[in-house]
């Protein structure tokens, strides 16, 4: 096991960074955590956590802390754009023995993770330079001019990772041609299950988060964000069947983003390593982004406790994680490609085999990391 005096820097204080910091603390390390955004930045919208995310939270000792927030989701329903049933997936059966599926405000998950590291984050602190010395350590230069040496630098800074660029681990994320809309809706219709309406190259998904709140996620093809996201959301999905009209009537604010993915040849160089979206971002179709980041944190900490050197630990981490994240990327692309299939062909297939198709997307992820 590497000494607990290992000097570790975690860049990014989102889900991935705070999860890594928590896992490292459990393993006996005291990492520095920096975040370029101010402390007042609170994540908006919601998040859906599948069963393997719950298992990773349990490994981090945080499943009890998360349980008061959001709502457990037992079933996924897939409908055509008119609201007619296509298929459904029993999530309790799919993730039996693994964990619960939960929809919750993303900000609540962020606060749980922040409390788990006692709020020890240096905000308004960006990493601007990373120099690897001949002894294998890294010299980190921050935006305020401060410089510090580290034995390990963990890039948990998302799709637009500065660590990925500074460590020469890969270029920018690749756009996938998808526009995503997200919103937390209050005062909408009563919905008790994860519900998706599938149109031609479009999807409208809504799920309960407790306390009368709904998490709305929708997407359409595109390469630029609309100037009026709410107006565009209503234009694209206004003709969909129930419960979409009642949900749209209750929406008052929408976040919009362009989706991209990250696929790189190697996740580490010297003492620098990537986790979460910085290493393996995908489109949100499988809702596995947070789960993969949480699992990364658990495995990285395990690797550090099992290895005798940082390079060995990083090799162990990547060899364990790559097959799993590649599975998620491939299954995400598979599901995204179904959007290009005409509903006249797709819908009969989903009515006959949809449950088996969608369950198979998570088959590998039911097993432990």
C-alpha cells in the first residue's frame, strides 16, 4: 500500500471529484481538492441514479445519506410519441441485489458528497499548468499563481477537462450531434414512474423526484443550442401525447446543452490520471455518467491501497475500469442509433422485445466493478 502521506490533488469538485476525495479519505489519504468555479455555483436540474450508482454510494458509505432525497423509481415505461405503450422494464428485478434506482435533484447529491469531505474545497482555483518532474512528481500551477508539488493529480474536471489537455492525454470532447434539455418541474401532473415518449430521433423523459417535483430530460438532433430553449422544447414536443402537454404547461425554466463524448487511448500520463467524464464521457442516454464516476472513485482508491507505486496503481485502475466504461459507450451508441430507425419499424420491435433489449444494455453493470 502507498503511504498515507501521498500528496494528492483532485481537480474538480463535481460528482467525480468529490467522490474521489471521499474514497481517498476512506483509504487514509488527505487530498487537496480545487474547483475553478465559485462556491456559490449549485448544480441545477435533476439526476437519475441506476442501481450500480447506489452500490457505489454504498461502497463510499453514503447510501444512507442519499436516501432522504429524491424518489425511488421502480419501473421504466417506454411509449410512442402519441403516448401508447411500447414496453416497460422492471427496475427492481433488473437491479435486484445491486441497489435502488433513484431520481433526485443534482444539487442534493452534490451537497451529500461535499459534506462527506467536510467541505474542504478550494473554490475559484483553476489549474493552469502541470509539469512532470524527473522524479515522477507533478508541479501544479494554479490561476492565482500558487505552485505546489504532488505525487498524484486526479483530473475530475469533466468533459472539458483542463487536466486532460495539460497532461497531453487527449483533445477536446467530440460532439455527437444531440441537443439536450433539462428541467425540474413543479406543479405538473402526477407521475409515479420513469416515463419516456419516443419520437422520430427525439425523446421526452420525465420521472418523479418526490415532493411533487418531476425531472424532465428531452433531446433532439442538432449542433447548436436554440436561442429560446423553452420555446424550442414546446415546439418540438408540443404534439406529443400525454403526459407531455401537462408537463410542458408546468415548465418555466429549461437548461440546454450540446452533448459530446470522450474516448481517448490512455487515461494517465506520469502522475496524472483522469476519472469520470474527463476520461470517458458519453451522451446521457443510459444515465450512467454519475454511476461511472462513482465507480471510478471506488476503484482508484482500491488500486492505491493495493499497489506499491503510483504507476502500478494507475495501471490497475485503468485495466479494471476500461472494459466497463467501453461497454457503456458502446451500449449508449447502440441506443442512440435506435433513434434513427423510423417509428414504423422501431415501435413493433420494442413492443415485442423492448424489455429484453433495454435490460441487456445494463447486463455487464449488474456485476460488481
